[in-house]
C-alpha cells in the first residue's frame, strides 16, 4: 500500500554545485540535491522539486511532487511561513529555506532506493472504466509498477523517469536501484481541530493554542455537489475501505439512474486507501486514485486528499476531532 516504505539505501551526500535553472527540464538527482538559488516564486525544475520534498517532509504538503510551482506548492509555502512566523507570501526566501532545512534535519531531497519484491511483484490489476467492471475485481490495486513506486514516493511516473533515465520501472526487477524523492516525513501531531479552506483548497490542522501544525492540499465540492459549511466532527477512520458507488448519493438527486456497485479496496478505489467519516451522512475525508488532480478536480462534496496525505492525517486523528468548513 501507499504507506509501506522500505528503507532507502545509503543516500548520496548533497553536492555543492551550480544553481539549477528554474526552467530546466533536467531532473538529474545531483541537480535536485544541490542548494537552490533563492528566492523561488515561480517556474519549474529541480529546485522546485527540492523545495516540494522539504515542504512535504515538514507536514506542509503541496500534493503531488511534480517539480512545478503550482497552486498547491504556493499554498504549502504560505502555510509553512505562517506556522513558523516567517511573514506572509508564497515565496521561498533565505529565511524560509533555512527553516525548511532545520525542521527536516537537512535530509537530502533525493535518495537511492532498492526495489523490493513487493514493488515489482505485488498484485497489479488493469482497472476497468466502468463501476460494474471495477466491482468484479478482487482489489482496486495499482495497474503498473511505475504507478505503485510513484505513489510510494509521492510523485509522478514522469518525475521518476526524469530522475532515472534509462530505467523502465514497469519491467524493473527486484534489487534495481532508483533515485526517488526522500519522502521521510515528520510524524503528524494530533490536531485539536481541522479547517477545510474551500476557496484555498487546503485542509489545515491546528493545536489547542491555535498553532498551525500541518497543511494538506485538498479538493472540495463543486457548485452542483458542494461541501458542507459550518462544523462537523470525525466519527471514524477506516483504512482500505470498501466503497459503494451509488449515483443517486453522488448527484444528490433521487431521480438519478444507475446501478449501485460495491467496489473492493485498493489505492485505485474512488476513495483511495482511507475513509474518514464525518458527522454528516455520505461526507468524509478520503484518498484518491488520481493524486495529480487533487486541488484541481472537484469532489462530490467530500474532502479529497492524496493517498499519502490521507494516511498521514488518519494517523493523527481521534474520534470527535472538530472539522470546520470555511
């Protein structure tokens, strides 16, 4: 599953080298590891991936690690700066970068990882396009080795390909060494309350004293199927949930036609690998089979996170935790 991390082999030490261009298409591991040229407020490339990895490790998730200065990255920087009293704004300046290095213990942003038997031989399933077809499977597993490894390291198959030119993950064997984002993450602290920012597309966790503990990129409801307003609370947390596809529930209209289908668990489930039930029927916080769309695609009223962020959140929650929708 997305939460099973094998220990990386010994990481290569950061190499002091020339600063990487923000627009460079090269994601060579040594370029991602090198100290970044500051400030960063736009662009894409190895230095953006470097900062995204640090943000995620610190508990301020930009969503998928894609090397792009997208809305999720900007939201993560703003939240990190707020949490560490670094002022407003979405730019990574020297003070912000230094604090990121401090709280992540100066771990390198890219490490080497040796593929395991579970990576290359675990169950793979071709996912049918229809819900009745999905219901016939024994699991909604990953479709390819590349998809599984990309999700394990919070990134995309394209970034893994760029980090490992010449390596074809879908045909890789046990023991193959690849470069991956170093997604070691500080444990989540139990929040006193969660705040879902529907406009900003984030879910934030706050301590009793109001301190911002973490921030996660999120998708929320659309105008047709909006997320709730006001305050709810956490009722339960279910890992590897079964999911009942019911078109009438999803549309909110009793006249909607379509068959109900019970879908098996798996990372390609419509709710991913975690379902956090809130105190309103059919409303929860959950994972997704499409991590790259978190924050851009809207949900059917729930709060959608990447699978890894949903697991991170689930590890810290207790029954009764307040969830505010703003």
